[in-house]
C-alpha cells in the first residue's frame, strides 16, 4: 500500500526517499486491483494458513497500515486455520513513534494477539512447525537490509537441535531470503545480517522450506537441503505462492498462481521431502 505520509516530519527521514521511489519507479506497475482477485482465488483453494511475508506498506505510515489491514480482511477470512504476518523492511521503515506504533498494532491485529515481542515464535499444526522471525529494522535511506539478532539465532539453534517428531515438517518464515535466486548472498545494500547459521542449517536439512519476500520478483531456489520460496510482490508482479504439506508422506509441493492475467500458472512446480531430499 502507498499513501502520502501526511506529516511534515517525513520530509526529514527515509520516507521522502520511499515516496519518490514509488512515484518515479513503481507507481506505473502497481496494481492494487490484483488484491481482490487474489483473495477470491485463495478463498477457492480453502487454505489452512495464509502467510504474508511482509512489506504491507511503502513507507510504514499509519495510513498505509490501515489501508493494508482493510485490504487483507478477505485474505484472513479465507484462512481456515489462521493468518500469519511477519514484518518487512518497508513496514519497519523509520523510527518515527507513530509509524512504530502502527506497526505494533497491525502485528497484533493480523496475528490474533501475537505482537512484535512474541517473535521469534513457532506455530504448530498437525505435524507442521512454522518458525516465524521478525528480521526487519529501520536502516539508513540507502539501505534495505535486515538482521537476525543473537536472541533469534540462539532460539533457532535450540529449535533445530531438537529431534524431529515422526513425520514432522519444518518451515522457516521471514521477510528476507537466506540466499538470492542464484544461491549467492544478497548485495550489501539488501542483505540479511546473521543469515550465515541459517544457511548452514538449510544445507544440513534442519528445516525443509523457507518462505520469504523482500525481492519483488518471485523465485524458488531448489538447493541442497531446504527449498526457498520468495513470494515476490503481488501488486507489482501478480504471483501467489501455494505450498502444500502432506502429513502422511511428510512431503511438500509448491506452485504459483498468476494473478496478472487471472489464470493459474503452475510454474516451477516441485516437491520436497521433510528430510530435505528432493
């Protein structure tokens, strides 16, 4: 979502750069009409969970958060088991008190009472464990980085060191990709600090799938160990990531739905076992 910040303070922080970037670059490709179409398609799938991997807003303003919450109502209604949201770097854009308060309230509302202080956290559902991280933090105007702090790293270490239950599937949910689509670290301007251990756990098969956003172009990386799926930007690119978990065989499958022409596009369809072996 994008709205004018509505305060003169935005002229003196990162928001002015975010607004200019949207107006000069992204506005022509921005298609909010895809949200309604996507909500209807998702509802037809009757998903157990709907997951948003961040960047609800452009500059993290209260008006943008309010508009995003309204737009997400049908998505939340479509989820049979629940809706999950992790913040993106655009949601945690500046240290402005009003913006930070709007983020905190939005997180509580979208996560059914679980706020920013509850990250990292795990959600369990019939053999599936979802590990949710908040990797977003305000940065300098020329950066769009994130970080996994020491507390989250140690928490993940403990979670992944615990033996798996029988037929247990593990999904890591954060805003930033652990690696880019080519398997390399993201550039210094966009990278995820502290991602080294998570990458090692991926290679070791400590988790099976990583769900992320941040990169506006959707991609799936079929690497040794875990599959990584970037949802991309629904309003800019028009993709929906669909991930199925089959408890009986403890496997995952993934495909895309294309909202740009409202036709399903099973691109890059793939399957992975919960041991990390394709």
